[in-house]
């Protein structure tokens, strides 16, 4: 079923070669009739989310420059801990004592866009600011013991992942602009995410793709800003599942090649909630030609559509 959803690989901190200590794997984290409670799942989040987040930041190669970071924004909806992931990460990285921190919490798969929007607003207000944005999700901590097929299939979509980005006024990378948000009417029950006694409980309605497609067709200018879809060569779309990408592709009559980067991330990582669209943008950061324009779209509970435009520098 996962392959039919366009997913061939997913990653988890619960894998035997992952970050969780070996003793917690014997005889297994998820045991029939003995699924762990929320407290046990949050213990793993608290222990290992900072480690994975630090690994993501290290890929930015900021050694010797971490004291230049003035702001830290962390988006995550798969765990809670205090001191927060932002503080734990700042300590691991050795960030400055007067660092300004913000947690973007429980906003689901769309959270990367509000995090980037806040980062952009920060550097526009203070051109000397250097904002580190981290998205971290440990989705596989929340498998539910259930006989309901819909719930089981929903879990098959999700994997763990973390990304880090540095937002500044320096003229290289991807220039961010024109952030927009749209709430899709009468869709609040399509995606829900609640704290339960045995982890966080996800409901993902089968109506999500059709509601997305209908909203995008009804309000094309919300996304396109008066341009034609063919005039935007780069599309970074949150891969909530194959059907979500199909909905966007169909709504704008895109050539299948346009969403190939988004489908590749879904294939190799699954849906990593807020980190997913950042993985797509990271790939475009490496391959885009200077001057190429693009559009990022993510969807989350509400349902909301979060978008922004970008230009490769």
C-alpha cells in the first residue's frame, strides 16, 4: 500500500540502526497489546529530537559562525518537552545567550511556511539578523494500535525527518517573497491531530485531495498571483501523499515533470509533516539556475493552504 501511495522508503528513529538505544528495541517499541503510552513516546522525542535537529543544522556548515545567529525558529508538531526543542538545540549548538527563540508548534504539515514567513519578517525588520529555521518531526512515534484500515493506512504515509535553513538578507540561495495563507471552507474535520493516551492521533480524511483540488481551481490567483502555471518552472509542493500531489498537478494542469522533485521526496522519505516541503526546497537550492522563479505550497489542519514565491539567486 505504501508503494501505491508513491513511497518506497521512510526513515524512523525507531529503526534498529537509528538513534534510539538498542535496549528500547527489545522486544520492540510497538508490541501487540502493549503499545507505549504518550509519556514513553515523549521521552524518546525529548531524548532524540535534539540530536536529529543538530545533525540537520550541521549540514549547513556553520562551524565558527554559530555565534552570528541572532534568532532561532523551530517548527514541530510531533512532540512536547520543556525546556523546549529550541532551547535544547541552542545549547547543543552553543548559540549565544541573547538568542531570540520561537517555537511554531502543532501547526502540522504546513508549519514550514509560517516559520519561513516569520524568518523573512525578522530579517526585513532587522537586516543584520541571521535566522536559523529548523523543522523536525518524529512522526513514527505515533503509530496507533487499531483495526481501522483508514488509521493504519494513514500511518503508512509518514516518516521522520529534520531540516535546517538559514534566512538572511544576503543575496544568494532562494529569495523568499509574497507569503499567502488561505483557509479552505468547511474542511476543519478533514485533517485533525489530537494528543491521546497512546501518542498523537491523526485523522486524515479521504476527502483531502478533492477539497484541495476544488479550492485551487476556485481560487487560482491565490497561488499563481496572476501568472500562468507554465510561467513558473519550480514547484515545491508538500507531498502529503501521491493523491495530494495529483490534486495540485490536476488543478493547474501541470506537466508531470513539474512535480517530479516533490514526488521524489515523497518516494524516498514519505510524508515528514512540516519537514517535507523543506526537503523539496533543499533539492531546488542545489539545482536551480539563477533567476528561476518558483512556488512553494503546503497544506495542513484547518484545512489551510500556505504558499510563497521564491527566486533562485
